[in-house]
C-alpha cells in the first residue's frame, strides 16, 4: 500500500516499524511483571516472622534447660549444706536472668522451684527438683534410739 491509498485508514505500526496485529492478545504486554513484586512483598515479612519465631523457640528451650539445671543445683546444694541461702545462691547462679527461686523444706525433703516470669516468655517456664535433706537426716539419726545418741540397745 502506498501512503496515498491509506489516507482513510489509520495504520498501526509497532516499535520496530512493523505492522501490529490489532487482534493479537496483549496480556503479557500489560504488566505481569508486577506480580513478582507483590508476592515478594508478602512473602518476605512472613519469612522474617517465621525466623523470629524459630529463634524465640530456641531461646525458650535453652531457658527451660537452664531452669532444670538450676533447680537441680539448688536442690543439691540445699541437701548438702542445709542452708537455704546457699541453695538459692547456687540456683540463681545457674538460672536464666530474672528467674525466681524458691526453696521449701518438709520433713527430710528439700524442694527447689525455679520459674521464669511471663513478660520474658509468653508461656510459663520453670522446673522443680527434690532432694533428701542430708543435714536433717544426719541430725535425726544421732537422736535418741540410735547407737550415736547413747540410748540404743
């Protein structure tokens, strides 16, 4: 066609000078590339939150193990020395920061509880350990009715 013949028609020319087909699908040309950006904008915060949750879980597990170790150390020290202050000091040395330590004595048993308060972890963490109070057993063994007490058979 000559330019003089196409005076009544509008000619569609593509970017390279070729004629474009007006019936061709232009779906790809309209912006599918934006989907990748939108998906990335959603996925990255989810991955960051998942990583933070995993790190928090590891920290909570480590704090629970430290609570168990602290309760055992406190019960062991209370059974050996018989002093509550020494047991609390031994438990606090092994416990995670901010942990609460309590020592209870009943009969010949010592119970040490170590707990981590809720603001640090949203779930309660803690442990308790029991031990025989050796000091109470030794003082009870040397009482009346035993050979060391002098009233034995």
